[in-house]
């Protein structure tokens, strides 16, 4: 190998080494940015998890209230039905008495 060829080879190796060093530096920067983004995403997910937990608790409370309201409504409906039957029986009894009174001379 001649001196000129040796110089070109050394220059090639130095340029190649410089390019690899620059590429590694660029990759380190990208990795740092990705780590920052991952940290931000993790923080966002944690915040969303807290909001979801609060929403879940609020929904559970609301469902419990709806179930209670449904039970109260069912009970009140049953009571109204019983009162309707009792009223109907009273009206029927009164109608019979009025008929009996009207049929007497």
C-alpha cells in the first residue's frame, strides 16, 4: 500500500468514525426526547386514571341512587295499586248500599 493509499484509508476511517459519532449523538438525543415523551405520557395516563376513578365512583353513586329510586317507585306503585283496590271495593260497597236503599219502598 502506498503512502497516498494509506492516507486515504486513514481519512476514510476518520470520516467514518466521525459519521458514526455524529449518528450516535443524534440517536442519544432522540432517545432523550423519547424518554421525556414517555414520562409525559405516563403522567397523562396517571392523571386520566385518577379522573376515571373519580368518574367511576360518581357513576357508582348515581347508579345506587337510581336503584334506590326504582325500589321506592316500585313500592309506591304497589301501595297505589292497593289503595285503588280498596277504593274500588269501598265504591262497590257503597253502590250496593245505595241500590239496596233505592230498592226499598
